[in-house]
C-alpha cells in the first residue's frame, strides 16, 4: 500500500526564490506559469507531456491548477504585474535602441 500524499505539500513558497511566488514543490515552476498555460487552452495532460515532456508529475499540474482556482484573484494580479513589467522593460529597451 502506498502512503497518501498531503496535497498541501505540493505547492511551496520560498521568499528567496521566484520573488516569493508559489511554485510546484521541488521545482522552479510557478503556479502562475501553469495558470497561463491553462488559460492558453492547454489541458493538464498537455502541460505535463507537451510542455514539460513528462518531467513533472500530473499531480503537480493539478495541484497548481487547484491552487490557482482557489486563489485566482491574487494569481491574476501576479500575472498582470508580470505583463506590465515585461511591457515596461520592452518599451525602455526600444527607447534605448532608438536613442543609440
């Protein structure tokens, strides 16, 4: 008989890693990354097999999706902030190239 897994152990947060964002336990993959892939239309199976080529167990993908749905507002804010940061960095880079 196998030992049951406490699903609370599948998501972790380390203030010194990934800006303190929730990530899949034992990996550097953030919950927000899994959420974005799901929003793009990928199923949990596709995320596990196509994106991560089987390196992540399906249980971690499902845990990330469950965590996202339980904390949607906070994770959507993270995603939005990331997009704004990327847009700002891109605009600054473009302005520097023009002035050079």
